[in-house]
C-alpha cells in the first residue's frame, strides 16, 4: 500500500511548539528581566527627572550670579531651593527622595534600599552625593 503523507507529522508540530516557547521565554526576559526594556525605561525616567532638577538648580545659580554681577536684586539660592521642594525640602521622584542639604542637591537613602547601587553610582557621577543622616 502506497500512502502519501498529507500535512505535518506530530514530531514536526512538537518541535515547532518548543521553538515558539523558547522564543516567547527569551522575549519575556528581554522585556521584563532585571536588565530588560522595562527596567531600562524606569532608569531612564529616573535619570531624566534628576537631571531636570539639577539643571533647573544650575540655571538658577547662574541667574543669581549674573544678577549679583549686574547689581540686580533677585531671590537667593537657598530661598529658591526651598521653593522647589515641599516644606520638608524633599523632592520625590517615584519612590526615591532627593533633598536639599547645605544648599546642595543630595539623595536621601533612609534604609539603604531606596536607591540601587547603579543609581547611587550615577548620582555621584553627576555630583549628587548622599545626604548626611543627622
């Protein structure tokens, strides 16, 4: 009896399903893993917000220096910094805290778990150090 194979075999179907499962696992890990797209997007958002605050403070510092040079009256930097933050001088970025301490922008790490080591390293690279715990 001469039978023609029509369609795919069960083995080919199983192999195809296994390959699809492997590709799905790789895609999910790439999107949601520790170094995935979602984590990188959160880090980028954090860096953008911190940089915006730092740039705002730097622009105001330069404005104050120029107004002093031209003998014009303007708001001093500590008063301006206090106006940027709430009454406790804390700026929340997501669940993170930036504080104004000694006229400088610092990060406050209450229980050493609010900022990742990567975030701490990046903050210190751009000149934002830890706030002293008094």
